C-alpha cells in the first residue's frame, strides 16, 4: 500500500481531527471498567498457572505410585 506524501504527518505537524481528544482524565465509569478488565485478565492468567501446576503435581504423584 502506498500513502501519498500529502497524507503523511510527521511529529509536530497538524493532527488529524479524529484523534484530537481532550487530555483530561478518564471518567470514573471507564476507570471502573478498565479495572474490571484488568482483574479478569489477571485471574485468567493465575488460573492457567495454577491448573498447570496442579496437573504437573498429579503426573508426579502418578509416577511415584507406579501409575501411567
């Protein structure tokens, strides 16, 4: 894909209007949603880690008992 030179913006030049947003802090409602998403992501990572650890322990117990 080729971009015409007239459409290229360099740092410090005029900004596109669709990206011209205020620099105020996010509303509380959005902060709450971001915190919920972050917590869900951390929970998922922790659960995957715990499931891996648990399955590894089960395999080692089976090996010690002479199973499978």
